[in-house]
C-alpha cells in the first residue's frame, strides 16, 4: 500500500434521489430546484451523526461514518425529515431517497474511498424502496439491539458483481404505511420479522454509473464475452426509437414454482406490446436469456437486442394477493422513464398486465389502434390454474429447439396444455401452443410422423378456430398446420399474408415464410425472411442455424460459417453449433481437420459433452476411415441416430452396418442392417406416406441385397416427395435414392440419379463435394471414371 493510502473498517452510506433522471427530462428547472433542496437538507443532517461526505455524484451521496449505529441513525433522520417535508408538499414536488448502508473494509486514496465496503453499499442501496433504508447483515447484527426500529429480512438476492451471498434487511420506519402482502410472515433466528420485498429500480443514473466505473467500483466484463456479444449485436445506428425488450421478471415469491407464473406475467406483457404495430418488440426467445440473477449491463443487453428501451420487473405472489413491479428504462442513458408497483388481488393479474402494456406504450408515444387496444385488454384466460399450466408449458416449448431433451420437453408441454384446456375449454392461446407442439413432433423432428399425431394438431387448430375464427393467431396456427402437417405451401402463404399487418412483431411469421419459400426453391427470398425474423428475435440461435443451412443450400459455405459464428456469439459452448460449423469444412472442402479438432476438444470435456456430438464424431471417423474411432463413437451414440438431415434419420444400427461394411465384416454388417430394418419398418408402418422415412428403408434393403424391393421403395419415396412440391425433402430423397441404387449395384441408375440430384435447386449435404469424395456410402461408385469426373468438377476453386 502506498504512503497516501489508508485502509480501515468503516460504515458506508449511499443515498440516491428517486426519479431525478425522469424529472430532469420532463422539467429540468424543477428537477434542479429539488436537487439543491435535497442536497441542503441532507448536508445539514450528516454532521449530526459524525458523517463525512466523500463525494456527490449527480443526485447521489457517498458518506462515511465511524460506526454502523451512527450511519443507521443518520439514515433514519434523513427519511424522517423528508417524510415530514413531503407531508405538506404536492405530489410533483416531493423528494424521496433510497439509502443503503454497509460496514466493511475501505481504502482511502486521493480523497476518494474504494473497496468492497463501497461496492456492497451501492448494491444494497439499489434494492431499497423509495423512502426506505436497506442494510447489510453485518450492519443489522451491530444495531438490532441499539436502535429502536423493526427489521424485515429481504428475499435472497444475488448482488451484481458480488460473489459472496449476503442477507439483507430493511428498516421499517415508525410512520411507514404497511403495504405488505397478507402471506404469513416468517421469523429469523433473532426474532426479526421477514417477508418478501418487491424489486424496485435497479440501476442509478448515467452519471453515477460512469463515476463509479471511473472509481473502480464495478468489475469489468471479460473481453472475450464482450467480443462474442458484439458479434451477435445489431449496429447502434440502426436501433429504432420505439423499440423495446421486456426482460424476464424476477420471482420474489416464497414458492419456487411461482417462477413459471412470473415468466407468464412477463410473457403476457410482451405479447400485449408485440401487437402494437408502432413498436418494435423483441421476441421472448431472445429476452429469456437474461434471466434474473445473471450479471448483465442494461446498455449491453439493449445493444445485443437492437432496442432503445428495456422493461424490468418482479412478481411477488402470496395467498390471494399479488405485487407486480415494473419499470421502463431508456437503456441508452439509463434514464428511468416510468415505474409503478401494483398491489392487487391475484385475480387482477391480467388487468395489471394490460395496464403495464398500455402505460409503456403511452410513455413511448406509440400509436394504439382500437383493435390493438382491444387485443391488449383481452385476458388470455380467467382461470389462474390454467394460466399456471400454460406458463409452464410455454417455458418448456421455448427452450426445446433441437436440444437433447427437445422431444421429452415437448411431450411434457403437451400434457400441461391438455390440462390447461381442461381447466378452461375457452383458453385460445393454449390450443395454439398445443397445435404447434404436436406439429413439432410430427414434422420438425419427425419422431412421430403418424396420422394420429397429425389429427391431434388438427383438432387443436380447429378448437382455436371455433373460439376466434378471425384472430391473427388463428391464421398463423392454420398456416403452421398447413405447412408442417399438409405440406400445402400455397395455402400456408395465403394464411400468413392475410395477417401480416396484425402480427408486426411475431418472428414466427417471417420464419415460416422463409421456410416455405426455401422449400419452393426460392432460396434468396426465403433467406431475407429468415434475416427479418432474426431482427425481431436476435438471440435465437436456432434461427441463425437455419440461416446457415440456407447459405449451405445455396452453396455459400463461407456465409454459412459466418452465420454459425453469429450463433456461437450467443451460445459459445453449444456443441451442436460448434460441430455443425466444423462439418461445413468437410462438405465444402473435403477437409476433416477442423471437425477432427472440434471433436477432440469436446472429448476432453468428458462423456456428457460428447454424447450430443457422437454422430458428428462418427461422421468424421468414417470420412477419415478410422474404424477404431468410429467404434468408440458408436458406443457414445447409445440409442441416438448416427446421422440426421431434414427429417431423414439413420439409426445407430444402420451406422454399425455401414462401419462393418467398410471394414469388410459381412456377417456383422448383415446382422446390423437386419436390426436396422426391423426398427425402420416400424417407422414406415406408422407413417406409410412419408417419403423421407421410406427412403431410409430403401437404403437398408439395398445394403441387405434386396435390390428389387429397395428400388421399388426408393421410387415410391420420390413419388411421395416431388421436387415441385417440396424442394428441401425432395432433394434429400433424390440423393438417398442415388445411394440406394449404388448399394444395390445399379451403377448406371445411381449415376443418373446423382446427376439429377445435383441439378436440384436445393443442394443436399450428401451431394456436396466433401461427402462424395470421402463418405463410405458412395464407395460402390469409387473408381468409376464418370463418378470421379463428377467429384473433381465439384472441387472448390481456391
């Protein structure tokens, strides 16, 4: 420690004038007048308790005391003086402050004070209510028997950039109006009453933040994290003024399961705002990545999401009461534009959501049409039990994507939605989500492509149509059903066009349009729609993966890799995205080195990590003709498929047969392919009119030597999946029929189908340069001059 530094134990007080930034924007002269009066009043009180003013930062004070008791007494004196002053003042001239007090080590240097004692006091102050005092556990322990006051323990809260858990208390003022919820209070070990407190304004004004950063109070984000966030962020200049993200609301309830309820409240506010055409509202998929407890900077969040404003809030539910706190912040300058706390009966929760949405729209001066106002005021349901079930289901559906638990989570969500519909048969939104969940199983992952599953999706759409035949969401639900269930792309597009204006902020509309156009061979236009979906849902890495696929279909592998880099900027450790990125080098340049290196790095993370990338490991091993690595990859695969592409899944038994065939183990190959045929035949029986499933059976039969049967199945698969109706699946069925012919020994037919597949508008991965050059499925054609000429013609031009 230098000679001009002094370390000691001290009590630190932070004060902050509530609403000053907002008032400054509305009436700068009045704000300055009240600020000066506030400063004069507090400066008269500090010396009475031996307080030393360290600095004034905007509307905030940093004050040091020799003891925790003097700091607490000073804080109470300040709030008492302000309460007396405000009693006779009009509402627009009242002065309220929040105060935080902590005792800890501080360092005096250059006329300023540093250290954890200061950092923690700042964090504690931000949790105090307007007109309130929040103290740390260390302060409460020292003063509880010396101060004539009652203490209430706050809900456990993670303090930003503070790694040590800490109990916090508020000092209950003698004159304070009791606004507690009617839930039964708890007792601490010391006999103090405890209860859950609402989460109030979280950040200070911009000047305070800037000064604290300069003073060294905040821990900086890691440079690598900043770089990855920047990679996925829209440019600052492109941010519209009327743009907003509703961040996840914090659950302050005693019961942990109420976290789903808090998510449901936030989601409904977001849904209400998204119906306003005059606003740009970010999708829930993106904002849910900023769950409460994570350490985030509001300005960084806004930049990553491409918005000017954010909404934060909390939900506290107890018995039949609810408290919802919400605040609107201009993230560009940390100005608090609006804040409100609602203490109501639980049954009023939907009215609260509507009020918050309308208040925010009003603050942003958004134009609200009569239809939009009506939509915002319409509650999703009147049954709270149904709303709970629906909220839980929607959270599961939100995170499923292509995760390992995607199918399991979807099936659980369906159970919850069915239960919600039983509670409230008129729950329109539940039926829309139910249809989407069934379609996910039926077509997106194709795990249950059966008539029974499709009928369930249709029934849900019909239920939604009966309830609200003309609603925009009904048209969207019908469009999704026509696309996923009936492959009626013209009908789906017509449904989407009819509601495009009514769903201005729904990324699903643009995402689905992109998929339809892609399947119709309109790749460039489909890609533009997917990019528009990402503008509204910028942190949706699944959509970014789909954008990468669109580039791959266009043969633009460099752009595909760049799109996956954007996805990895959001989820850097996502194994599937990392391996997909490396696979592109294999298919593009027949270069297995990036994929091999990625697999090696994943292997070092243990068996849990490689499980989700075992199919990629197996692909890499086959391409490198490394039979030992392929055997290990098969073990890691377990019951998972060894390859999957657009609904065409090759099971583990197929992979084992392919490996045995490559190593000339005919007996093992036959056993494996027979097992694969038994498994695949069950899938075909369950979905007899689905070409992608049938084409896999054709390949298996070809490998078993059932030539005529295999060719018949392959041709039927093509007939069921015509290119003119479905470019995406049609291209894949063509490529696998070429492989079927090759495995069956029909070289002429295989080469003919290969050339037909290469002319298709949607380039399939197994028809890429790398796959043709390296994958053992094409071994029957190797050495044929015509095949080798095709492969050589596809080599990338460096």
